[in-house]
C-alpha cells in the first residue's frame, strides 16, 4: 500500500455519495507498500480502506475484488468490497479504477511465535482449498514469465556476485517443472503485515492485489520466507516445521510438492528479490512510498543455496 494519487476531501466526499456508507468524517494516507494508492476512510457508518489502482486495468481489478468477495463468502477473514449504487464493486476516482472495502480489526504481529505461525499455516491451507474452486482464471502477475522479463532490466545495477547469483539461480529454478503440482488461486503476498490478529486469532487477510492462478506450494513458500526467518535471513526450523505441519494437517502436501519444496522456497525468494530490485532501481514517482531492501532476499537465496537439504515434514 502507498500513496501516489493525492485525494482531496471534497473529491472523496463526492465520490462516497455513490456508496451507502454515510458521510466522510476523516481520511489518511497509508504509506506502507508500493503498488497502489491507499487511504483509511472513516465515515458516519464505519471504517473502510480506499484503494486507487495505479497500474491495473479494470478487468484485473474486477478479478481481485470478486476473489475477495468469494473468500468472504466462504467465511474466511477478508475485507468485503463495497458495492456502489450501480451494483459494481469498483468505481472511478481521478480517472482510475478505485474500490472501497471494509476495514478489519486487529494488528499485524511482526515478530510471530510458533503459535501465530501455526494459525497462519492452517488458515493458508483453508484459503488454498477455497482458491482451488474459484472459477475465474488470472495467471500469477509475478510468475516465472515475469521473472524472465524483469531480470535483464535489473541486471545492469548488480555487482558481480549478485549477477552470478541471479543468473545461476534463474537457470536452476526455471528448469524445475511445476506441472504436477496442485494449482489454484493464491494470495501471493501474505507477508506478516498483510495478516491481522485480534485477541490471539487471525482477524484478517488483506491486500489481495497480487492474487493469481498459480501452484499452491509457491504461496506457502512466500509465507514461510516471511514468517519463519531469523534476523540473518536463515530459516528458523521451529517456526518452519510448526507452520508446515499446521498447513499439512488441513491440506496434505503431495509427494511432488515435498520434492519441490526446497526449490520453491528459493523461487519465492527470487520473485521478491526481483521485484524489490526493480522498485529500487526503476521506481515510479509517489507522493508517499515505503521501499523495501532487496538485499534481504538476496541473502536468503544465498543461505538456501548453502543449505539445500530441507526436511519437508
């Protein structure tokens, strides 16, 4: 989440007339994240999150919003997109696609313990079981074809060690076949700051705007790489096994998934290393933006490379 488009009070008040949410009381920009413009919005009827989509086409936005509505319908904690008076989940604001979703209670836990990791693993498996039946198909926007387009763009900015790592790991990871792995619609960005806890339980999964049809194991490894890391970008085995076991009890991993898990952990790290490199060296202008250090995922890939044997369960 970030702020690229500055919203005025008068414009937002006029836009909210199309929604049955009452009158605007207060709004403020959200600085975390890097893709869309986001504001917290408080009205006389409740609290919401306004998102203005800076790069996405209306058809893509429609996919994400309907997936969120689908997840909510299956009683998983997810923001509910608000319909406007025309019965649409998205509108136009500053000539860009925009939506209003419910703001959930709770706070992110940035230093999760094993108990939080277990809850995350179990809920992620539930989300994957639901996502396997979502009828709309939209390929993972940060999938392997995107890696191949992005790597040449960031390569000139890297030192020799980083160039060698990127080249060798891309060659290895792209050679792995994902054809036998279970697929479905995944979140693809469930970092700790995209999960809310309230009174010890997960109260919300937020920021679905990288969702797509992909192998489920990739999503699990995105979560492991954020929830189960030590401060030196090495895997914390206790949290790793706790999260993995909790996931496996809800959706059992297949044998091909267990074989590919060490490679998929590196694949998930590669996806975010590339995106952070791109955002660092080829950024877009934004009024408020929070950039992330790409070196974290470079170190993670190097650590995985030095310790390739990971016991799945």
